[in-house]
C-alpha cells in the first residue's frame, strides 16, 4: 500500500467513526429528551388489599412457640415407612432406589 492509499483509508475510517459517534450522540439526546419531566402528573398503580375475614381460623397454620420446633399441620409422613408399618401393609411413597453401578477399574497403560 502506498502512502496516499493508507492516508485515504485512514481518512475514510476517521469519517466513519465520526458519523458513528454523531449517530450515538443523536440517539442519546433523543432519549434524554423523552426522560424530561412533563407538566402532567404521573399516575402510579398501587395494589389494593382486600380485607380478610378474621373469623375463618381453619386455614391458618398452627402457632409457633419461641425456641421450640416448627409446628406442622398435618405432620409430615416419612417417604419410607419403617419395617413394622410395611409388614402391616403400608406402601412406600417412593420407588426403591436403583442399585449402584460399578465398572471394572481402568487399567493404566
């Protein structure tokens, strides 16, 4: 590449960069103009709560006691019943776990 060609390429790159910067500043200015406050008040949507019926205590959780365990209503059932319960006919909630698969060790080369 000759000196005049490299100057022409550099000038073309400079003009392209200047156009890109000008376009960016134009978009930024247009965005800032849209953000300026207007004379009309803005309306903010707020959630409205509905009053709850205090007489319905059947769906409320049990009260907790400070320092105690967390109350659960109803108490949780184990996924796998103990042996006595299984003898009486209780079925486990989960299927039995698959057996672990083991392969032969990899021989060193």
